[in-house]
C-alpha cells in the first residue's frame, strides 16, 4: 500500500510540474485538478479515504478535460 501511495505521489508531482511548465497539451489551470491540491482541500473535512477521493476526482476531471 505504501508503494501505491508513493507511485501516486510521484505521478501527482510529475503531472503538476508538466502542467505548470506547459510541456503537456493541457492548459495550465488543469494543475488545479491534481491530487495534491484536491487532497489539501478535502483533508480538513476528515473523510475516510480522502486520498482515494482526491485521486478519483482528479481522474474524473482529466477525463472531462481531455
């Protein structure tokens, strides 16, 4: 499970840096729909599985953006 979260963190950091620097065809505002900002917004609400909810929202938003 720790390896899975490490992979998701690595993907989130790579996606965030690619969206911010413009190396991807996605617009720069797409970095808002990253796991890290979504987790920061959801975590104060103390939901169980906040990281999984943030990941699901990220992939759903990317589905509609693409």
